[in-house]
């Protein structure tokens, strides 16, 4: 992580964090976060799996350790906020790394605190002054948690099917009826209140995506004096049982139950703008899904590396039958090494991609940064967003599976955590918009159906800068060639997709969207690994570096760019060929007509 901050992204220069004091604060915060993540948080990970959240007498029961963890998290968070108030805020790039440590410690627990920050921003941006004055403080000092409530039993990916209804009363209040389903961290007793940010209709006759509004729906309303909590009629009908994330209570919530009305507070002045408002919550939620995935994957990676170094089994391939040849730690076998390099490439590549997104967020928020830099950062961030969510969660599953394989038989037992990491991480390709929905989002909204190449061109230019530097080392020629080749294949695929759109065959593209997204993800990861290798080669040449650490960076990059990236280039050429066939058939039909 230090390498990322101070060598790859050079935040002392790029973010002007060049004083010894600033560096000290960051290092101290990271060390404290690591101690908590690897201490109490990680110690409760197994318990989280064994004490699945459940419903008893209408209340949700959580793993025993959660109230203590919540208190520990609140104290740390409050301390950081105090630091931020005194002008020593941690930049998003650092926050992302810290949150990764927490996700690696106990991802289920983190669902209870994950929405607090985005909820604060949403309330501040769209809530009335009264609403902020009444409900803001508890969110600020962590006496309330927040949930994002979109999904219903009949409406998952398809929001046009949403049916929860907020009916405006003569006195101007909205009363909510209906249900929400699978809501994460949907109920608990750890805080005074829970705020549900609910997407609902205001007019039952309206259908489709139009007319959806966002409401703040507190579990307890606060009376006008601010002194009393009033039951707001929200009931937990069920806590679902799941294959992973067992400490997270995924709830079926009913509104306006038991004859108790559920009052909902409209965000914004107008009805029907809920989807745009919720984007404020969905964007960080998608990034944090990527960080959830990265945390789980890096935990699986690290435990399997530790195991492979102490498990002694088998001899060198050419001495397998020799009684005198020593048995080796499995880490020394070439195939176990291959698995380690795969895991290391995906985890370190995704970590760098997420760090870049954090860095660019600082650029976007800082008007003193040059305009062209901010614009480029914005273009690249837009392309990276669905990749951070979808690619990282898909690869986390691959990493966890590889970690189980590295362990052999014990990896399949509950004595080792890799299987729990795998079960936990599966949902990350499903929630916050499935990964196929992300791929459609990438193709349609981020790449402008491949008809508007601006964002992709900006990304390509940034990659070209890295390629030029890597080429200058003279030691990465094959890798540079492979990344250029993958970019050329990406060009073929996007050109073919654009032609499908131009020749009225747009509906033929979605079948290739996931492969396009995965290959673009591989290109982005290759870019970051190559950048790290170029820096590592310079450090090695200087002679005073930790040689093993930097040599490993070069090995990881070469492994990925030589053995994984060419597979993506081939995949891109295959889908380009398929789409070209579609266009050729269409043109032949048009000519025949
Ligand atoms: C553990 C967990 C936690 C969750 N937490 C929350 C939460 O806090 N808040 C919340 O609101 N929701 C939450 N959800 C719900 C989650 O967001 C949905 O499950 C998800 O959006 C998918 O919806 P669905 O389950 O109805 O699947 P469906 O929409 O039925 O999708 C099933 C399959 O069909 C595909 N598909 C669907 N539509 C299309 C299309 N147009 N084109 C191509 N393929 C399509 C999907 O990609 C998927 O593979 C959670 C779910 C789980 C499992």
C-alpha cells in the first residue's frame, strides 16, 4: 500500500501532501486501521459465519461481537472526522485503502456502516433544512445507520416494476406502503435509529422508470421537540438465510404495518427525481462493492500464500522419484507459483485501479488542479466505475477459488477462511446492479454505444504514456507489445460494436457486453501492473531498494501481460469477428432488399 501511495501515485506530489507531518498522519491512521482490521475485526470473521443474523420476536439478532465492533468503528471514524475538521482529512485514495483493510477483516460487519457517508451527502444535497436539522446529527455522530432500499420481490434489475407507494396526504405528508426485499443491514439494535432511503412511486397509475422518487424513511420519527422517538410502522417480515455474508441481516421490510403509518420524507422539492438523486448513493456503493471484493480477495490471497509457505509436500518435478531429494514447501512448485501470481496480479491490479479512482476524485474536487487534468480524470473515472464494480467482483471470485485450490483439501474445510471468502464474495457480482447490468451501463452510458470515443480515447492516451515509459526501460518489450496488441483488439471490438449500432443491429451487442467489459478490465489491470513494473525496475537499478519486493512487482506484471492479457486480446478479436458478421449479414440483407 505504501508503494501505491508514495511511488506509483506519488501523492506527496500529485496531492501536495509533501510535509513530514501530513505523511505522518496518513501513516499513523493506516497503522491504526490495520491494527483494528487485523485485530478485533478479523477475529470476529469466523463468528460472523457461525452466528448468522436471524429474527426473534420481531427484532434482528446479530453476531455477539457486532455492538463492540460498531463502537470501535464509530470511535475511529469520529477521530478521523475531527482530524478532517482540523484540516487533515484523509484523501479518498487513502480512505479506499483503509476500507479495503476493513473489508478484508470482516466484510459482513462493514455493511452496517457502509452507507452512512453516502447517506450524509444525499441528505445534505437533497434534504430540506428541517430534515437535515432533525435527522442529520444522528447520522453524523453514528447514532443512526443508513440503508439503500430499492429492490422488491418483483423488481430487481428492472426498476420499472417497483411498486412501493408513497401517497401524498391533504396535509402534505407522504405515507408509505408496500415492501422492500433483501435490504442489507436492514435492521438491528446497535443504534438509536435506522434511516431507509427508499425508492417509491407517488402515483400508482404511473409505470416504467418515470415517477420514482426518493424518500428518507426513518425507523423512528423524531418529534418536533427532538426529544422522542416515534415508531414509524416499519416491520421486518423475514431475515433471509444465505450462502455468505451471514452477519449482514438481509431483510424483507414491510411499511405501514400493524395499523401504524409509515411517514416518508421526500428528498428534493419535486417528485420523480429519485433515480438521479440515488445515483449519489449508487456511485459510492459501486466503488465500495469493488473494495468489498478486493478486501475479500486479498484476504484469501494472503492466507493462501502463508499456507503455501509452510505446507511441505512433493519434490522437484525432475527429482520426484528420488528418495534423497528434499520435499518442498508447496509455494516452490511451479503451479502453486502460477496461482500466486494470478492472485497477486488481480489483487494488486485492482487495488491500483481503485487507488487511481480515489486520486482522480481528489482532482475532481479540487478546482486548483489544471482543467485538462480534471477533465481527463473525469473521463477515465467514468469508464473505470463499472469496471471497479464488475471486474473486481468477478476476479475476487476467481482469486478466492484459486486460494481454495492452493490450500488443497483443507481449503474445502471450514477450518480455513478461503471458503468463507469465496461464499462471501459471490454476492458482489449480483448486488448494486448485476455485472451484466454493469456491462450494459459501460457500453451504453459510459462508452456512448461506442459511437462516442472521447472517454476511451482519453483512457488510451493515459495508457500510452505508461507504455512509452515502460518501453524506455528496454526490459519490458514483450509486455509493451502485448498491451498495444490488446488495445488494438479493443479498437476492433469497439469499432464492430459501433457498426452494429449504425446498421440497426444494436440488439446484437449486449450478448458481447460482459466479454467486452472483462477484456477492458484486463487492459486496465495490465496498465497498472506495467506502471508498477516500470517503477520497480528503476528502483532495482538504483541498487538500494528491497530487491525481492521490487523483483516480484516485475514478475507479477510479466506473468499477467504475457499469459493472461493475450487471452483477452483473443477474446476481443473473437467478439469483433462475431459483430462484423452481424453487420455483414445486415448489409447483405439491405442490399438484397
Ligand atoms: C446479499 C444481498 C444483499 C442485497 N442488498 C440490497 C440492498 O441493500 N438494497 C437493495 O435495494 N437491494 C439489495 N439486494 C438486491 C440486489 O440488488 C438484487 O438482487 C440485484 O439487483 C438483482 O436483482 P434480482 O435478484 O431481482 O435478479 P434479476 O433482476 O431477476 O436478474 C437475474 C438474472 O437476469 C439477468 N438480467 C436481468 N435483467 C436483465 C436485462 N435487462 N438484460 C440482461 N440480463 C438481465 C441478471 O443479470 C441476472 O443474471 C441485495 C441482494 C443480495 C443477494
